[in-house]
C-alpha cells in the first residue's frame, strides 16, 4: 500500500518503474515480506541529495530520495537565521560561456535546464535563503525527481547478502516502521545537529538555532557570543547597532576567508564587528578554550564568566563563587552579560546509523563528519557514500566540498564512479589526436568550473595512448584516488598521464598571512611556479602513481612527485589564453614531456616537410596528411615571412646578396633535423 | 650574475644555488658595531663599510648586492662590513636619517671616499667604484681628446696604453676594465672615459657599446708619429680583456722552423688559430714584410708566424704559401694557396671560431629564448590580430539562435575558438570565402565561437577546433573533411548544392550530364562527373551506389540513371550493367567501369581512385592523396608549364607500364613556389630546371636526380630508371629520418622548486640588528620563517629589474591588485 501511495507521488516515471519492479520482487521465493528494493537510496533532499537524484534520473537508474520534511531544502527553511546566504549569486560576468559562469554562481545545481540557474531566482548578490528553498523545490519539481517527502528514516542497518552489489543491503526503516532495502546508500543529510560545549552554566546559554533575530530584543544589552564562525558574526552583525557591546569568545583566532581562501571561514560580508573592534569601539574579540569556562547567574539575573576550576572548589552558592577578577582585577570578561549566545556550528547526525556501518571512529573529524575516503565512500561500509556538506572532511578548510558550488561536482564524480562500478559505463572521456593536447588543456583551464571550485580535490586527467599519438581526456576525477584510477574509471593508464589541477601558491593562504603584500602577483612565465593566486598546474607522470606514493607524498604537495610539473602563470583575469604568456610555455612543457614537436604548421610547411623529411610533426600527420591542412591566407603568409617563421619561396634560389648562405654558427633547434630549408627554424 | 643565470634555469639553477650556498657559507657580510669595526682596520688594507641604523629595513636591494660584492672584493684584498649604528655607540659616519646612510671606503683608518648607496646600485657598481677609487693613480679618467693626446705623447717610447670607453661608471663593463686595471695597471697605463665625443673623435661611432683600445706606444720613438691602435672586438668582460691584453703582449711575429703541427704559442692556449706564412730564403725579406703586415691586421685574432721552408724537416705542399692551424686540438693544419693578403685575412676571419669566453652576465643572450614564439600559425595570427576582419559577412550564432537558424536555412557552421590560433587562421579563409560568395549563395555562412558557447559546441559533438559542418534540409549535419582553405571549402559548398547522386531522368539529360553541360558551373570544381547506370530492378546495387554518392557529397559530382532505356547508354559506352561512367571533362574522355557485386565502400574506392590523374601536377592541396599510394614519387620540377615533350615521354612510359612502381607527377614552381625550398634541400643550391628526381619517401628516403646533362627523353629515362632499379645509381641525398623533437626546452619548474626548497635553510638575509655573534644570528633567522619564505621570491623579483624588460614591468604595475576568490 505504501509503495503505491509513494508511486503516486513520484509521477509517471516512478509509476512505470514500480510496475517493472513488482514482478522482480514477487520472484524472490521465501521472502514474501521482503522490503521494497531500490538500487540507490538517497538520504535527504537538500542540494546534494537533489543533485545526486538528478544524475541518477538522467542515467535511468532505480532510485529514491527520502526526505523527512514536506519540501526540499529544509535546512535552508530555517538557516541561516538572518536569511542572508553568503554564497555569491553573480549574475553577470561579461562572458557567455555557461560553464565559465558557473565559476561565479555558487548556488545553482548542475542540470541541463538553463532555467534552473539560480540567477533566475534572485537578483541579490548575497541572496535570501527563502529563494534557495524555492529554487530547490523547483529543481525537484521541474526535473521530476523521485523524492519521498515526509519520510523520516529513523534507522539504517546492514543486511549481509552475498548477491548484493556490495555484499550487503542497506535496510532503511522509516518513522512508520516500513523498511526499504537499498543496494547503494547515498547519505546527503548534511550537518544539522548544533554543536554544544558542555560547561557549568551552559544551560544559561541560548543557541543560534533558537535565539531571537529581532534586534529590538537586544537593546542596551551586554552580549557574549561563543564562536567565531560565520553564524557567530552573522548574529553579531544583526545586533551590532543596538547592544551596549558584543564580546566574542572562541578557542582559536579568527580566520578570515580572504586570507585563507576558504569560503567556510569568516566572510567579509559578516565581519562588521572586526571593524568596530579594531576601531576602538566597545565590541571585542577574545581567545580562550570554551571548555574551561563556566557561566554563573548572579542575583540580578546577569551572567558572570568564571572558570570551571573555581566552580569546582567553591560551595556552589551563586554569589560566593570566585570570579577571575577577584584575583586579577583587569580580567577581560569581568562585566556582567545580559545574554550569552552559542554559535558553534553543526555536526553530522550519527544517531540513525547502526554501529555496524562504522560511520564514525576516533578520527580527526569523527565528531563532526562521518569517515569517508577521497572517493566519498565510507571507510566502514562499501556502497555507502556521503555527499554534500557531510562529505567535507575530504577537503575541510581547503576547498569548497562542503558547499553547493563545490559538492555539485563531487556528487557528479561519485555518480560517475557508480556508473562504472555497477553499470559498466566507463568514466566519460573524449579521445583526441595528440595535436589537440595543448588546446584541450587550454580550453578546460579557461572555462571548467569543477576544477576551479574544487581546486586540488577534483582534477582533469589526460591518459596518453600508445606512442603518445592520441589521448583520452577525463574530467573532474577525485585526485586523491589517482592510484585507483583504472578501477574507478574503467580507462587504461598504461602510457603516462597528465593531471590538470588548480592551486594557490604554497605559502600564500593562511589565517595569519598578509595576502596583500607588495609584489604578490607573478607576471613572468619563468616565475610561474611562484604564482600565488589560483592558477593551473599540470603534473606529468610516466606511470600511474601507486597508493603508497599518493599516501606518502611530500608535505604540501597535492599529488606525489611527478616526472615533470608545469605552472601556468597566475592571471589577473583568470584568462589563460595569452599566446606567449600562457600557451607557449604550456606547449613547451608538453613537448618536452612527450619528446615531440607540438607546433602547428601551415599546409605549405607540411608539404615541404613531406617531401624533405621521412617523418612529419604530429600536426602535419594528423591534419595535412589526412587532407585537412591549414591553407592560410595571403595576409597571414606575409606576417609569417616578416616574422621569419615562413620563407618567401618565390625568392629562393634567385641570386641573393648574401649568397643564400646561413650565417655560420646559427644553431638549429636541438633535435631537429639539420636542414637549412626548414622555414620553421629560421628564427632560431 | 645571479639574475641572468635564472633565465637559463635548466642548466643554471643548480649552479646559482651552489653559488648562493657557497657565498653565504664562506663569505658573508660581517656585521659589526662602529667601535668594533674601527678596531679591526689594518694599516694599508682597504675596507668598505656600510653604516646603517639598527632599525632600518631588514633587507634591502643594496644590502643584497653588497653581500654579493663581498667575495669579489675580497679577491682584491678589500674587506666589506656592515656597521650597525646603535644608540650607545654613535659614530660620525652614522647618518642622522635612515635614508641618508652611506658606504665609506677606508685605507687603514684613512677615509678615501664616501659613496651614497644609490651610486652602488648593484654588485658591478660596487666593485667598479671601489676599485676606481683605489686605483686612482693607475687609471686616468679623461674627458677630452686633448687629455688623451697628452697621455699618448707622454708615454711614447715608454709604455703602452689601454684606453677604454664605457657608457657609464658602475656598469659591468666599467667593472671589467677596473678589474683588468687591478692586474695590469702597473704594466700599462689605463685610461678611461665616458665621453661619447671622445670616442667619436678617434673614429668610433658605436657609442652604444663599451670599447677598449690598445695603444702601442712603447715602440714609438718618433714623437711625431701616432701610436698604433688595436681595437678589442669582443665584448668587454674581465676574461676577454685579459685574453686581449695577453695577445697584445705576445710577440707580433715569430720565426719558426718546426713542423707547424708542433708549434705552440700563447695564441693556441687562448683559443686563437695560428697563421704560418711560408717563406724561403730567396724571398725572406719580402715575406717578412708581408708577414708583419698580416700580423698587424690579425692582432688579437690569430698568431702569425713566419715558417722558413728551407730549414723545415717536414714536407709541406709545394704550392702552399700559407699554413692555417686551428686552435682546436686534433684538427689538421690546412695548406692554402692564397694570392693576396685580403683573402688571407678573410679566410682567417671567417674560419676563426672565436670561442666566446663569456661570463655569466652574457649567458642571457646565448641561451635560446623560450619566450619567443616558434609556432608559425600562432605567430602569424598574433601579428594579424589588429586587422579588423569583415566578420559581419558571416552570421554569429549563439545558444539561443543556433537551432532556429540551422533549421530555417541551409547553413555552413564554422565552430572555432577565439583563443585558438589554428581556428583563427582558418576564420580568415572563411571570411574570404564569405566575401567571394557574397550575395550569390543560398548557403548561409555562420560561425560559433566555442570559447563563448562551449555547451552548444559540445552538444554538436565539437570538441576540437576548427570544425566545419553543413546543416541542410534538416538532415544530419555533414562534417567537412577537406583542406582548411578558401578554395577547398568553396568547392565543397558548390558541389553540395546538388544532391548526390543526382537523379538523371532521360538519356538526353544523361548525355548533357556527361558532357558537363548540365552542371556547367560546377565542373570547374569537379574534374570528373560520375554516372551510375543501373537497370530499374537492380535495387541493392542502386542503394550501394547512392550510399557511396552520399559519402562523396561535396567532393565529386555523382549521378544515377536507372530508367528502362538505360541500355541505350550502356551500349553506347560499352558498359555492362551495373556500371559507372566516368567523364573526365578536361580530357573529354568517358570511360566505363563495371560495378558488379561492388559494395558502397568499393564504389567509393573506385571513384576515389578514378579521381587520381596519371601524371598530375602536384600541389600543396593534392599531395596527400598521392602520398596515400605509398610509392616513390617521380617528380619533374618545372619553372612554369611543363614542356609537352617531357610530358609525352612520361605519359608514354606510363602507358607502357614502366612507371607502375612510381607515382609520376610534376611540380610547377610558379604555382608551388615552395618547390624551390625542396630543391634547395636536395641540392644545396638551385639546380638548373627542368629537373627530374625520384624521391623514395616511404622506404629509405633516398633522393635520386636524373642527370641534368641528359635530355629528358623516353629512352634516357627508361635507361636511368632501369639503373635505378638495379641499384646502379647513387642517391644525391637521403632525407633525414629523425623524429620531430621539442624545438626548445621547457622551464624546469620541478628543479626550481627543489632548489628553492633546499635554498631556504642556507639562505642568509642581511638585516640590521644589534651586533650578535654569527651563530646566534643564524639561529634567529631559522626561527623567523616568514622572512625565509619571502626571501627567494623577492630575490627573483629584484633580478628582473636588471633585465630591463620595461614593458613587462609596466604591465606588472597593473597587476598589483588581484581578484577575490
């Protein structure tokens, strides 16, 4: 019954699928009460869940999304409390390239429908969270994604079965006790459990999730905010003008996102309090470990800050408790506060997952994030993938994997992995002749959004074919999984490979770094390796690195030490198409890796080479010899002759003043056949 | 020195790093308090001290350069120190203001000179100025010709003069002169000027470069005579000056009686050749005068010796009057017969391989410049970038307009990328085509810039550039696969106007079709018209032919006739149905080919082969088709149209099947001027035309030339080909079989990163702190991470100023603000 009811919600495609499934279920003997089965179950209809649903739907897979709320994006229905998203909605870039424009659109999900771009939902640069809720609703509806709303999965457990794809099924039990059996479980529940710090008096503390957002409630108050993230500053920003003062307390120093290049750190849009603090207003920032603190309520109902240590030795009577200022009369937090607000972020909800899934362990992020590999698959259970914000342990404080503009690409990477693992669809790739190598890279580094947003996490891979006459181009592969590339993608990497990544300068980003130092930008191609701003970096490997090499790579390196490396010099406009500044050094790098000549030639030059050499450069082989030579025009020819790269053959052999001899000692290009006639070498 | 080395990173970096390491480990700038400094001064010893405030910037360009100058100055016995002015110990040398700090040169504790730091702008300037001050007596600075003449007169019969012109004080050339003066200053009088007028007045116009003259005054006894002058031709570097002076010191002419192969002089050691003037008793006097004359002319370029033939034990060729011996070991001496001195001089000068002994400063010019574009397409497109193209002649399509446009009208679409040189070069041809077709074609010429409409291109399956597709009548688009040029694309568009194959409906129409009347305007694009003849019931054969016709659309005209009266045609042209009729319009011939059991692929092959001519004129456009035959080419190079007799001879040989193993063709140098380039590579100099060669491209690469003294006749050719086949002919050249390697190296960023990583711990940064002992100082720097990290970056930055790439610097100033994340 439930299944039928659910089917109606799904709309027509779901209905068909249900009928198709039904006989399959009936065929299983002995298990009459077998729970409904799906190949893919997605937990949560937030941005990551919907994004995965979109890819599964496009691939025609059997899937369902479980969502406890009646509509998608319930987190955004409540958060951020002050409703302003800090993800940019840049509607204009001056460019038409849709892929490029996604670099500056941090809210849209990926789809084929140009109407489903966030700029159609909000005109604000920092949009309202309500627009996000509306957008996600539209995304699910327009694309007819199969979401089971009002379905709360209360428990997830494993059912071992050797026939299952991963050796076990995931059994999901919803609030009515109905079980759902899934081959693959995709957890996209986000982080929604507020972080709390346990200290004496923490019951007096209000949480970000419930604190009033009406500034009038804070008129003339002394406010202490615990936390130093965007939610803390967002809260402070809202009441900055009406309070007596705001003090902010947290364990570590403030991390400004423009210094760390990490969007999860404090964004300038929220940092009004920093301004007033540094301009000697009454507001201020303090550093201390929250777990040492205690809050006591005095007889006036105000809150006093003291230390847990004092509390333990006193007799608990509120007014008799030792306060730090008793010993140390200039203690910073000696004033009484009217409110203490906790804004400490969120963590993953581990409670619904059975221990056997081994989602958490005693690792670094064990309390905040579930434990996943760089492929986003759980370390504890094969077939369980964590998507979206909850998967951010992979690139926490590094890249954008915890945010829509980053995880929309990691979700796609997970989907590509699944397509190969379970449906033998190899990782999508395009194959090109080697003469197109430079072009392929230039195109991607200039427009690819996935590389740009998920810098140093997702990278493009170029797999060379035998003898390096052709190559395959794979987009947005999780680069930490490089050693497992062949099994994950189903492509062969026998003849060497390039990895195209985007990177910031090694020592540029950091909470204490001066990112505005003079001479921070690099303009010379030979200094490209010292580029500080995000720029493309190309790694060349003769052989696929092993797992060991990836794991024990040098510190600060995104990948193991390559055979050769190339940096394309940083560019103010992120436009890496300058012929001499960007493309030429890249070509030289590729040429030297492959030990070949990747220049392009006009048909006339190829004609000359064809009759004066036994071998031709790749461009002539792959173009001219296949009747696709580049003829050129008269005006280009003239430029060629002026530049000395082409020769005016009409004058060859006619008596010339210098007797037609090349000057002694002019050295031909290394490795090139020494022929006085090659127009291409004239300039050397 | 470091700066330029960085430019040739590949080889230079390790060296540079070693230098840095060496310097910082061995000679670093000592830091002292004023009191301590003055206590270290030794009588008679020179010392350069830079006084600076303790709180002045920790690093500065000057300090870095000063640090670099420590080693070279120490070579001259000059110590260098940085004196930290601290409050407790003031000194009168400590300036009041930070900006006015100066460097002082002491000898003993006597102040010789003070230098504002801006005078000592780099290591060259520091060394040059210090030596200049110390060698005040040895080096005379002059400003007028009169000064020079006075010195010259004063030294006649006494000493020789080294006269140098440098563009400015403190330049690397000035330093080189001063360093030479330090060594030779007591032997020769050094004279220095920076006056261009003075240089010009002694007859040298090249004021851009530094010059050094050697004035041979010592042997001038007659005071009215001028001293002979020898101009040094190499650039002014310390080593070159040293070499030059050494040759000036060597005897002008030496008489020898040994085997020229055994003689050794200073010249050989300096890498200069030896010239032996062969003399005999009878002509000794004259020979000696000649030899002296030659010696003066070759002074500094070669050593000149007089070889006395009569007393020589080894044989030298009878007629030889000059023996030339290169400096390189193992190169045998050359015996020459030269008629006059000039030819001797020019022979020596053209053969002198002057081993450029260059110091690091000059390596910039030696290393190939990797930043110079060597891609002809990229360079030509770049040079042409400012010429506006009449792009409006083609319709620019976007994601929004693409589908409606290609559905609404028959369109050619060029997919290109604005940043990609090859597609931009082709765009020019495309625009030329649009100009040609303006107003005449029903085909809409459109273009899509894939740099803007990336998704659209991907959807149209375009992932490389450029790509041309034809969208017609809502059918699947046809990709153009021909040459990327105006003519070939025009041909494709014109031939695509008719359906392929064309359905012919009557015998009369078929005759018109075959005669070329039916598509008069098209036969210039397709030299052959193909007509398939089928009985109405031959359905499969017709389908196959239609498929083949579709495939060849745009490249050749095909038609199909399968009416009941098809026998009229098959009888007339002696064809057995199903058959092909090939009408070659140029030759006015129609031939028939049976088609029984031929599949589409076979038919395509038959037609493609039929398009090949027996003796084509080879061009840039058609060579690839003939190369596919994989046979050696028999090419007749002709300057203009081919002589009909030659053509006849070759066609006769073809007819008699003597040329089956070759692809005979001819090349018209008027139409295909690049043929001259080919001939030059075969023969070095242009041979007389016409000329017949066989090029064995596919196996071995040998090139054989038909003897130019024989007339090209059937018999001669046949004989020659027979000899060729029998292996009796010698090839004139073999085409190189090398692979195409990278034209230039790439930046080795990996090594640079390694070098930087290993550089940090050893790198010292000069700073103004209170006097500390060296160990403590070191430790402090290790702790101060940020300074260590920033240091190498700044080092490199500063170096770039030296390269005086002013436009790049200008560009850089716009870069100071960079973007948000």
